[in-house]
C-alpha cells in the first residue's frame, strides 16, 4: 500500500523488529487506528506476537526472511536498538524504516552518540574513547576519578559498565568488560535523573510530553514521576535539547533522551545528556494512562505519516515497573483505586525481568514527591 500524503491508510501493515513489551504496546496502540502488525523476532513466543496479526521468527541477519517480511508490510519500525545495522540498512532499500538507519547507527554506540549530542549543543559527561589499558590510563589523567568505564555497544540496565575509583582498579576493570571498544566517562554527581520523551512526525512537527524524573533500583528503571519537579527554565532547556537531537537525526517516531540534572550550585550547564533511545521508552509508559496521546499511539502516528496527537497531561502519574516476582502482586494492584495495571504476557518471572508496570494517577499538580 503506497504512502499517500495523508499517511498510511487504515488496514496497512506495520512491521516491528523486536518482539518485547515495547513492540506489544505499539501493536496494541496500532489496532484502534486500524493498522495490523507483523512482528519480526528471533525468540520463541515473543510478547508482541500475542497481540499481533503475524509473526516471523527469524534472525535479524537473515536477509531472505527480512526480504519476505518487507514484502508483507508497508512501513518498518524497531522496538529495540541493538539490532545489527547492516540488515536494517538493506531493509531500508526496500521499504521505509522509521526511525531511520542513521538514528540506529548513532545510538548503538555510546561514542558516536556523545559526539553527536555535543555537536548539537546537548552537552554530556566528559569522555574519552578507550581501546587499550594505555587509553584508560590517559582517560584517568584527563577526566580524573571516579570515572565510569562502559562498553560502547550493547549496554543496557547498567550491564557493561564499571565504576573506577582508584588507578589500581583500572586493569581489572578493563579486563572485566572483556571488550576493546570502550568509553570512559567522568562521574557526574547528579541531583536527579530525568528523561524527555518526544515524537517527531514525518512533516517535522515535534510534540514532547516534557521531562519526567526517573528513579533506578539495581540499575533498572523502577519509577518515573510525571512531571519532573524542575523549575520552568530547566524544563524548557531539557525539552529544547531533546528537540535539537531529534531534528539533528532527521528523526521520525518517538525518541527518548535520558539526562542528568546537576545540583543548583553547579557552574555552567545543569543538564547533561546521558543516553538516547531511538524508540518508545520505559519512562514514557505513564502516557498510556495519563496523557491524551500515549507514546505508543504517537509512535504509530509518526511512522505512518499521520499528524501527531496532543501530548496534554490529563493527570500527574507515577509509573512503577514490576520486576521479576513483583508481578505476583497483580491481584492487590488491581484492587488499588486510580491505578492501572499492564502485564506483558511473559511466561517466566526471572529476576531483573520487566514483567509489567503500574501507573498510579494523581490530580494535576498533586503527584507525590520522588
Ligand atoms: P547508562 O547505561 O549509561 O544509562 O547508565 C546506567 C546508570 O548509571 C545511569 O542511569 C546512572 O544512574 C549511572 N551513570 C551512568 N553514567 C554515569 C556517569 N557518567 N556519572 C554518574 N552516573 C552515571
């Protein structure tokens, strides 16, 4: 089905690379707009396939399977960023892939990502590329201690990173990460962590839900408080920074930008970019229940060439992830007033695994302190 100026017609098919809960929630949001979803994932019984019309089970590097997939759908998106770039680039020769391949290439690599952010007036922690122990020693001399050594690629939920407090720890830290594609970052004494989730449409329009505050436990997002408790100037700065990044990437779809907020006594900029996610994001889940348009609907609108919806917040909200066996509390969570439960359909509640989330709603201006 051709992409008409008004966007993809209802009945068109959206292909989603990745079968996790993000793909599941995209598919659930696509249905009321009349779209059908086709999941492409290597796993058995991916959560997204439970709510989608079709599923191809194949590896991300299987070019023949990707070509067959492309022939069956009208637009392709991805729900996680660690897909190999080359097959996605090949797919993009056949069919629109949104967000584009450049967004994937840049956000897959912490070094490319930081170079990109700094070029777009979105400052980050000071950093130094590390491919050897000698580089790491140079990084310590340049950035000081403590610092955080991270793998450039495939890191998530705190995996692939180690904090270095003394020069003696350098060698062990370097060996522990088991890669020579690393980045050392100066340690940021942040006051809080926030993220901006926004969408950019095919026509270049941008709509943001504004900064939310994120609280992590064991390196995994635990709670997002919407809105963040920041003064208006910092809210505007965070939004403007995220917008510059979306524009610089010629982005189409939902983009999340994770940021650090430095304490008030900081000299210089108080907001630093930590990480970009070229996809719908856990810190945007609250929008399903507390905003006029959810991040999932907005992503579908953007990639299908429809106008973006209003991001107006209808209530304040605290989203809480249900990790591992926390999901067993679902009966009591369902009994809470003004609480919405979302389960991801995963069979096994392994430790650290995101099984679902709840969003607790509060009247505007009355969300509890973080
Ligand atoms: P990341 O995987 O880069 O998002 O890092 C996971 C978490 O580690 C962040 O949410 C922060 O809490 C912490 N962290 C990462 N980088 C830094 C840094 N440069 N300084 C201080 N804390 C950091």
